[in-house]
């Protein structure tokens, strides 16, 4: 008789437990996709809750004392010899580091407009769009553009799984949103095929001032931690990719060294910092890849190496303030973003 009573009770308890488990599973299903755990690598920080970006929080007393500067590096990226893999879309952060001021403010609502546009681009591909107000960083007496460096560090800090951060200036329009950062720019195959080898690193115009310093003829994709382009004068930091590695962290530290670089009178500001580090250190050159300029930093004007052509990912209004053309050029290109017709064919200036 005893046995008859125990058996149904156990069955009921079991059934209730199973139902409870399913209720809990369904409650959270959708919040955290199963695929998140499937691709979750050991050593990654599990990030389940939305990131809180606090653009009001000052970074006083020299930003290096702040936790936001102290971003972490996974074990796979701690050595000189890094790793190479195509990043997952959600591990790419598109970073606009700006206080909304500067010469770009000639363009009506420029920050608001590009941020909205970048959000649409990020939504299309699954990237993270991030704006950090650079007024918050205490950079001493250095020119305001140096504050892009702590912003890159903070992006890695805020998104502990971010593998690549694309730092793009406000005066850049994404013209061809079909271009995939993961596949076309950051994938090992793209880097291997696309980087310029044995190309002179410029310090002013080459003819006037040849440096006789070149990018490596051969490189390991695993070593490439920063992707940048070069115009006719110098590398340009308006559009730059940073990979979360110890080498990137170290290069950012060096760029922001107040005594040697950031506190010195450099006309090109943070751009001079990376240029000088590249010119002086083979070690840095080995870790910074130079793509042809139009890969992600075409200018409004220029020949086939430099000027925007149909199909290029982005256009940069670098130097537009010189002729007071910022607003005019910006509107012209803004009206053509995402276009599929023939507009600026190769060879036409
Ligand atoms: C960035 O922060 C500064 C200082 O708090 C503020 O004056 C400025 O308006 C902010 N920029 C934007 C675009 O909100």
C-alpha cells in the first residue's frame, strides 16, 4: 500500500520540477540567445546585461588613473604573437569619439546625423555603435584630438568582449553600408591580401622628405593589431581599427605618454604620436598594418589612391575647413550615401 502512495507523489514532484525548469528557460529565452553560449570562448567575460555608457562622468586627474583606461586583455592576446580570426559582428564597436565641437560644428547637426547613420549601419550588420564625449578626458594642455586615445581604451573597457574598435571621426560618412567590416576589412584573409607591403611610411611629402622606412615586406596576420591608412603626407587617424591585444594597449599607453608625446607640441597631435612610434620602432611597424587609403578613409578630393570612388566604404572630409567647404561637401555626399548608381567613377576627379 505504501508503494502506491509514494510513486504518484514522486511523479508529481518530478512533473512540477520539469515544468518549472521549462518556465524558467522560456522566461530567459530570447534574452540570451543559445548561440551566445555556443560561441562563448573560455576566458571571455560573460556580458549579459546592457552596457551603461556614462557620458557625464569626468575622467579627472589625468585619465590614466581611471578604471576606464585599464581595459583587460584575454589570455590569447597577451603575447607578442597574437591571434588571427574573423571577429563576430557583435564584437565590433564603431566608436565616434567627439565632443561635438571643433570645425565639424560648421555642418548642421553633424554629430546627431552621423550617429544616427552609424546606428543604422551597426543595426544592419550587428555591430555596436558607441559615442563617447571626449570632453570628459583630462589630457592636460594637449590638443583636444588627443582625447581620442582614452576613448578607444574606454570602448574596450565598456565592452569587455569587443575584439575590434573602429575609431571614426565625426566628419566621415559611411557611403557603402553593404561593406562588411568583419569580412572585408578585419578577416585574416582580407588583411593578408589587402595590406600594403614594403610601402614607404611618410613624414610629410615623400619627395621632399623621404624617410626610407617601409612597412614590412612580409608579415603575420596574427601580429596585426592596428589598421590604419596613409594619405600623401602621413598616416591618418581619422579612421583606424584597434584590436584588443596587449600590443594595442601598450601602443595606446605610449601614444598617450605625456612627457614624451602627448604633452609635447605636435602639430599632428595623436596622429604624430603613432607616426613617430612607427618611424622609430620596427616593433610598432610590425603590429600596425597600412591599408590602401580608400579601403576605409577616402578623401573628398584626390586621385585614384585617395579620392572617393563609387563603392568605397567611407568618405572623410579631412581638411575641409581650409577652404570653408565642410558644410557644402558634407551635404553633397550625405545625399549620395548608399547610392548604387554611377556617381564618382574611377578616374573622375
Ligand atoms: C560633451 O561634454 C561637454 C562637457 O560636459 C558639454 O559641454 C558638451 O555639450 C557635450 N557634448 C555633447 C555633444 O553633448
